[in-house]
C-alpha cells in the first residue's frame, strides 16, 4: 500500500569480517578487515532511511584483532589493538562512508547506541553467579549502569560524533534499556543445540540475557526513532 521496503542487513561490524555469514557466524576468534566498509556499503546506497548499529560483537575482551590486508592473502597481516581503538576505527569508517555516499537532501541517517545485556545479577544487588533468569521487575535505581555495558565505548561514540559534521542522528537507547533486566528472552528462545541434563537442571546456565522479547522494550526504541524521524 505504501510502496515501502524494510530491510535488515547482517553486518555485525559494519566492516568486512569473518562473521559476515548471516546464518553461520558463531566465531569466537573474530577478525575485522580495516577500511572495508564498502564490502557491505554498496548495498546500502540509495535508501531513504538508514539506521546503523554495532556494539556487542566487538566485545570479545580487552583486545581485538584487525586484518590489515585481505582475507584472501596466504599470509595474513593481523594486528591486535584495544577494543576501544578497534571500535573507533569502525566509527570513523561509518562516518566517512555516510559523508561520501549518503545524499543529505534525500536520506536520514541514524546511529543506535549500545544494547545492554544483563549477565551478572551482582550488578543490581543480586546473588553471585546469577543473571537475568527469573527477573520480573525493572531496575529502579536511576543511576544504574551495568558492567556489561562499557562506558569507554560510549565515550568513543561521543568523541567521534562530536568531531564530525556528518548529519547523523544519535538514538541513545542504552541507559533506558539497562533498567530492563526483566525484558530478555531468557530461557524462552530457540535452542540451536540440544540442552544437556545439567543445563536443564540449572536454567541460569542457558538463559539468554542479551536478546530482547517483543513486544516490549524495542517498541520504545521505535518510538524514539519515530520521534526523531518526523519531529527532528
């Protein structure tokens, strides 16, 4: 009726990586190729509304591996940098790509901040070793900030966005989502491999405290997008 198309494009780092297969991407030793955003970006050109998001896949530890050359090189040139520096590289690439490829007279561009997880109940005063499983109420402390959500990454976003003149709207969903420890899929999700008897006996061990249930919290994200889109 509206001649509209909505697409979800799988590129967890925005740049080319070894996790780009939309179905087979559960790779622990993640690798991102520097300066490779055009690998995916060529599919994004010409859109009217673009919403970027990248965060959780970078969080493999304090260090991250960057590929300097090509994935086809027999001997790969790989450097290891801090996760913050790697993420900054991704932000710079995204902003440069938007400046070069997005028509500001036609396209509205957004960037959504970090989606928090709730893996450690001690963050909100719970018992050690527990997580979001069986949580039915939101966190009421307005100053709450979970340890799974890196402030250093938020700082990188703030620094890079403050320096750029690229017209990109920032959708800050991080802290409002942090309060919702009760809104995850927990044990109510598709299991990609059969649960062991030990897991079944201990639901905390397989509760998904990363992804979210619908309808719910993500409707609020959409309301924010709607407000910024039509009432900028």
